[in-house]
């Protein structure tokens, strides 16, 4: 990373004397899950899919809907993460033989709602009961119904991108502009006070289920070349006792304390702008439950309380989501 006051003037760290996360440039995470679920409901619930002289096909309400939607930004690169599922109920009526109407109910099942929804996204059409003569209704659902649901999903993703990715980063301002009036000039070489140690310490603990073998997941996290690829920066990852760990231009550093290959490792860890003297301990266990499924248990102790949320978001934005996207490993947060 360029030093403050030196190098390419496009580096926005010039704006602040401490080189911190200026204008959300280095990392941000915005959770828009509530917005996504609410918007998708408005597009799909209580809607008429088609209606004509021969009958109608309508949606009612979601029997279940759970979608996680997050906007990530790192160094000006904005990505969206969407993962979830939903079950939407429908009802229909068509004209049957002898001037009798046939009614049926069922649901549209969306097992994999993600950012890549398209015209071929899986939407299963099911009937609630085995009603005589309902086959034309089911076919109606498989054609017009699927098309309607897929379009709503694509529209919701497009709307999320339009409404929630703009303004994630702010433009850099030339020295002498409004930012300069707020901050000391970087050329003045004014010594910055050292942060005092945060006396309140906190912990993180969670589990992730990866659809890949433990050996591949281990390699994705400890292989220096792969870590450099998905963090888009030169990494140092020497996964052996006493080995160094440094990623994102040295913004996250540490030392491997204990390593049992493909089973667990213990890493001393700190952020470069943590309070002076603060250091945490990261333990990651790899439990392969079956050939293609690994549960990863993560625990990090002694995190300064002021850094807890940023640390949580940093692991997700810089490791778990890039690994999922780059290597294609399905991921579930347990």
C-alpha cells in the first residue's frame, strides 16, 4: 500500500493523516436483507399472473421466504451477495368439461435465490392436492408462472444493484479541498497519537458449512498463491508453527501458533490499526462430515470491543465470500 503523502495521488489514503478506511474505500458491508425480502414480497405476493376468459392464475403469499442480501465493497470494487430460498403459494381456476370449473392450489419453490438469477433459475411448481383435471393448471404454472417468478427475481436483484451499490464509496478529494480543512496536511509530518489498548475484549464464534472436501478448503485458506488471488493483493501465508501471516497490504497480520494440516490451525492475529498492544487468537477447525461437505468452526478471542464488527465483516468480505465466488464452493452460515 502506498505510504501517506507518497506515491500515486489517486490513493485516497492521502485524505487522512492516519490512512484509515477513508470514504469506505478499503472495506464496507451493508446488509440489505430486510429490504430484499420486503421488495420481493411486493413483487410476487397477491399478483395476477394471467387472467383470461378461460380462467386465472394468481399468487397469494409466501409460505416461506428467507434471503440474505449484502453489498460488499473493497478498494472500490463493489459486489453483491445474495443467498436464500422461498416458497410462494398460488391458486388457479380454469374452465372444465360440462361447464364446471376446476380449481387448484399449490406453490412455486425457489430453492436457490442468488445474485445470478436468470431465465433458467430453478423454480419448481407443485400442486397442493391431486385434483382431477388439474394438469392444464400445472402446465400453466410451469410456463407463465415460472416466467413471472423469474422476472420478479431478476427485477429485484437489478433494483438492489441500482439502489444499494451507488454511494458505497465516495470520490477522493484533492488536497486543499473540503477534506483538507478538516484534517491536518499529510506533508506536515505531525505525529499521530497512539491508540490506547481497549480494555474490553470480545470474541467471535461461528460455523460455516462448505460443500467441498476439507483438503480443498484448507488449501483455499492457507495456500499463499490462492489467498493472493482472492484478496487481490500479495499475501504471506506460511502455514506452519512460527510461520508468518500477512494479507491486504499488511492490514491483517499474524503468526501461526499451531498447525495440524487439514484439521486445524491457531493464529495470533491483529489489524494494523488496532490499539497498541492488542492481539487476538484465531482458531479454525476443519471437520469433514462427508466426502463433499466440510464444517468449519471459527473462533477468535481477545478482539478489542471497538473492532468486533469490523473484524467480523472483514473475514466475511475478504475471505469467505471471495472463496465462495472464486472457487464455486456453496456456503451456508450455520
